[in-house]
C-alpha cells in the first residue's frame, strides 16, 4: 500500500491524529482530555470544546513528526462514527476543511472497523477472522471474511465491557477511566478472592455486564470502607476475572461455531493484561493465530483511522464533502 494518509480521530474524548506512509505508521499523536476525570465520565459538551481547542495542534504535530506536508498526502481519513455527535463534528469539519483547501480526497472511517483494522498496523491483512471488539462503547463478536464485510455474531445487551470496568471502578472509588487502573491493581490481587457472577456464560454469543455491576454494588454496600480499601487489589482482580472469563469463553465458542485460523482482539479493553493472557492461552491451545494491537493502538488513536483509510483507499472507497457523521450504528 504505497500511499500517504492522515488519520483523524475525535469520536469521544481523545483528539488524535496519525500519519501512515507506505505501509507503516510514522506518527501517532494523542491528546487525552483530562477535564472529564473530575466528572467521573465524559461530558459531551466539554469534549467537543476540547477537540476544537486541540485539533489543529494535534494534526500539525502528527504531520511534523512524520515529516509529511498536507500537499504530500494522498487522502485524509477521518472517524465518521459511531461516537458523540459534537465530538465527531469537530474532526469531520476539520478534515473537510483540509480536503477542500488542498484538493485532497476524503475517507470516512467507521470507528469500530478502525479498532479491528488496528491489528493490520503491525500484522499483514488476513481473512477470514473472528474478532472480539471490546471498548468503552461496544462489545461485539464479528466474523469477517473480507474487508468491511462484518457478520455480527454477538453483542452486549446492556453495558459494554469497558463501561463495566469504568462503572464498577467508580463504585470502588477509582478515577475515570477505571479500566487501566483496575488492570494495574488486579496484577497484585487474587482473582479468586470473591466469585462475582459470569452472566450469560453458559450459552450463546451475546453479553451482559449490568448484573455484574449490580452484584459489585451490593458487595460494596455490605462491606466497610476499610475492608474495601484493604482488599482493593483482590476485588479488582476478582472483577477482572469475571469480565475476562466471559469474554474468553464467548470468543472460544464463536470460533468453534465459525472455524477460522485467525482471531483478533480490538478496542480499549484489548489492552487488559488478564484478557490478553487468557486469550493468548486459548489461542495456543486451539492452534490459532492471535492478533492483538500494540498497547498504543488499543485505545482510541489516529493510527487505526489512518490504516483503515489506507485499506479503503486501496479498494477505491473515497468520500466527498457531503460525508455526514453518525452517532450510532444503524
Ligand atoms: O476504545 P476506547 O479507547 O474507546 C471507545 O471506543 O470506547 O476504549 C476505552 C475503554 C474504557 O472503558 C477504558 O476503561 C477501557 O477501554 N480500557 C481498559 C484498559 N485500557 C482501557 N479496560 C481494562 N483494562 C485496560 N488495560
Ligand atoms: Zn474506540
């Protein structure tokens, strides 16, 4: 794929830009919005304002670091959705402005697709594969037999896996986003300290995490603050064990029902060390090729948008200035 693509991501609370040049990522700049921490979750209006403030700087930095000028680009790829409408609009309007001023083609990228194709930043493109997308907004199992042809095998019926980590972390007094903090604490804890429910683990490929959240809420209410503080690492490990057991079991079931040689993890929660270890073991036992993005490409980033843009450009899938953002998957 010999081309130069700028990738812009602004669907939630990270303003990100990256430059892809001839098969490799040359820069990957992420401006995280710390402002949401004090609210324990993303405040949409504040997110759009922060994107607006940092987008030019972020894109400029990505181009500078890659030593690529806007004139050199073959296309500008941008996250089109799903995400927060106000946030998406900032990235999309910026991308359109650049495309219009420099006569560059525009490529709208689906944010969920981009999480999956982040795996092709460092591994060659292979099909068919079964993918598990686990982020703050989505938990989905897909069978993909060719680019952008996704057969949804299962989805969450309530909270996403990342949302479960974040909401449960909040109950435990951890800062937002709690996923990475829980991961770190879990490494020093006992995953068998308390057995939290593994909802819907026995059958099917759909997920449910709201029961686990309620179960942790009751557990926390039954204990003293001192007990929770003293055993925080153990509780984090036990919660992580419940979430990752369900994810691994469902992924295994999906592969048994849809035999493939390649599987992949994608999305923010694919950075979770317990999940990576469990799925790694499963892949070894089943003789599967497991792809997992490098840690910097798991959570929202511009590189995943740029690489997906490159795959689309190769298939001649370009957009024009009428490209519209979408908040939800139809
Ligand atoms: O993909 P992402 O950056 O944004 C969405 O598209 O939603 O995912 C963010 C989610 C958050 O819920 C965050 O807590 C979770 O990914 N996350 C993790 C870890 N790193 C990020 N969850 C568990 N363990 C981690 N190491
Ligand atoms: Zn994401």
